[in-house]
């Protein structure tokens, strides 16, 4: 079976969907070609990354081929391609649920890249390092967590290490902790092992701040003018997170033997068993309690980090994810 994977788009999603998956497909016996935009008739499967997809053209030239968009994004100019593709390849239940309105055939594959596992034995330490890796935007949204880090630093010897793409996005300046020391680290795969691996606790903030008062007033207006009765209560949760939210940040911590505290967005709840393999929280009080428990107990850090890695290795490792993808391809 011949596969062509077409894109000029450079991003983390490309490294997984094309570099990693392409190599695995080749090892599995498929003939995989990169970037042949002219000869669609030659191929059985045609994969695109979302920003430069041309599903409509490929299907016009070769109607029998199976077309796919890997890691789709909400892009108005590409919506017809998303609808015409034979399937979409997404990295989370959040993304799958979002794109079902455009395409009913969606394959969910956690985008966990092959990562060299590093076993770490947590011990009692004078200083506790709390680590973060990911997009800079999450750092600027840590309104409650920023205060928690400050309050914990008043009581314990802690330091916050933030690894993100400083060269491309600039240094994080918005909503920094005021008293907790912060170390800024340039993101790179090598720095996972050089710096992030030194963390004692990993954090995965994912919430987007929402104006609670405006949200509640909107709910009241819906009831008053449209007659929608949602049994509103002012203590109800109002939650906001990105539609392509995914558990990839949790995976890296698991392979470095670092316990995780995460906002309880859907993907996190699939990977972390609360208080067994990590902590799932949302409120300021939840963050404070979870971080304090891990700061105070290196034994708990060992237990949770090992439970997290065991779960991922047994249920959704890169090998397991790819085997599911192979079965999906053979089925279609």
C-alpha cells in the first residue's frame, strides 16, 4: 500500500503526525513518500496537515484514494477539505467532539512522541522544583496558580521552572508570581532531560480565565428573554479550555518519573486517576492542597509518578496508539 504525506507546515503536530507516524508506517511495511503534490493517482492513502491540505484536489484526481487531515484546525479556508476528507486524525476527545460537526469519521490517537524514559527516585530535598513545559499562553493565564506559588514560597523552599519557546514567543512577563523564584528555560527536546527532569512536581494548567459575573448574567438573560430554564445556581462551575486541549504535556512528565497536578479538563481526567496517579484540580484551594501534599512527601511523589507511568505504558503508549491506528487503516 502506497502512502503520500504532504505538508510544508512546521509544527509539533507535524513531528508526530508525519515524522513519527511516517517512520512507523514504513517499518510496518507501507511505502511512504513525503511531499508529492503532483501524482495523487499513484497512492492509496493521502495524508495532509491541516494548514496546507488539498483534499478536494486529491479526491478529484484520485477518487479511490483514502484522504486524511492530520491534527485538523479550525480554518475557514480549509473547512471544505475537513468535510471531504475520509477521516480526521485528532489527539484528544476534546478535538474529536469538536470536529464531529464537520466530519463523522474521526480517529483519536494520543500524540505521545517516543520519549526515552528516565527513572527518578524522589528523595527528601531542601528545595522543591515545580516544573512546567508547554505553550507560553498557559503561563499568562495562571491567575490562581500564580498566587498559590507565592503563598507556598512563603512557607516552603520552592522554585518554579518554566520551559517554553522563549526565542519565538518572547519572555513570559504577564501574571508572573511575585515572590516565588522563576527560572525561564528555552524549550527543546534536549532540555526535557537537562532541565525538566530535575523537577520534583509537574504542573499542567489548562484553564482559560472566564468572567464569572458576566457568565452568570448571560445565563440569567437567556432565562429571562428566551425562556431557557437552566436551573442556574451561582456556585455552578463555569469552565473554559481550548478545543484542541490534549494530554501530551502529562505524557512527558510521566516518562521523566515526575508526578503531575493538572486542571481537570477532559483529557487529563482520562489519563490521571485523581489521588492515585496525580491530582486533578480546578480551584485555588485545590492547587494549593495538591502541591503542598507533594512538597511534603517524597514517598507520595514516587508513588504517584510510578502509577502514572504504569497506566500510560499499559494503556496508551506510543506503541499501543500506533497499533490502534494500524487496525483503523486496515478497517477503512
